[in-house]
């Protein structure tokens, strides 16, 4: 009986690890989804629900966390060596902060959403980019300006031209989104083929 429990625990841990580990190549959308087909289903659902292209969802996550489900900002260091507090409450795939995540849960009714869950993270990105389009009139196909609004917030967006670092990050997101778009177009037929997943 004890041996059986150990095997169950072992396989449970292996399953959790497989679901949570970072994909081997986060720069290739096709390879990401070949490893995590359920992620494709969640990203596609977000695209249909909010109108946010899959390639933009991936590009934002790539920049924010590089697909690390437990990602957090690095701590400040006192005297350059002693770990201190973190600069923000950002966490998970989307690096959403606590306040915005709370707003997302309240507005969508997704009260059990977790920042460490891919399904909830892409839905959050869809919700956020959709609000950006409504508030700032920025198309969801405009990866550059959408990312600036994502990084800076809707209120601070207007001041981005004074922040060269943010502009540089947004250019990287725009470039990566174009790569993802091309990659996903190339493997579109394999992604849309119905797959059966047996657990």
C-alpha cells in the first residue's frame, strides 16, 4: 500500500512538472505548442473571446516571463549584495501585478484565476489588450503600442516617449510577435488538426 502511494505521488509530481516546466524553445511558437498542445487550445480560446492574436499573447509572455510560471522581478539589493524587497508584485506568466489581477478577476468573474496558470494568464492578456483597445484606441494587431500600454499601464501610456528603455522592450515584442505570426502560419494545419489527449 505504501509502495502504491509512492508511485502515485511520483507520477503526480511528474505530471505537475511536465505541465509547469518551461518549453525547450520559447522563441518558436510551433515548438511551444507541440510540447503544450493544451496551451494552444487556451490561446485560441482567448483569441476567439477577446480578439487578441495568439502571436501577441505569446510575444507578451515571452518578454514578461519567458514562459516561467513562477517568474518574479529580481529583488533590489542593499549595498549591491543584500537581497531586499522586489520592485513590484508582478508574478507568473503574464507578470500581472496584484491590483490589476484583482480587477481582472472582478470584471470577468474568473474568481479562481491564478497568475501561475497559463490558461488564466492568456485570458488576462486578452482582457487587458481588449481594454487597451477600448481606452487608448490601439489595435490588438499593434504589438508595439499594445506592449507599451501593457508595461506602463493605461494612465501612464501617454508618457512613454520619454522612456527609451520601454521603447526598446516594445520593439523587441513587436519583432518577436512577427516571428511568432510567421511560425504559426507555417504550422497552422498541424495545430488545427483535432487531437485527443488521454490522461
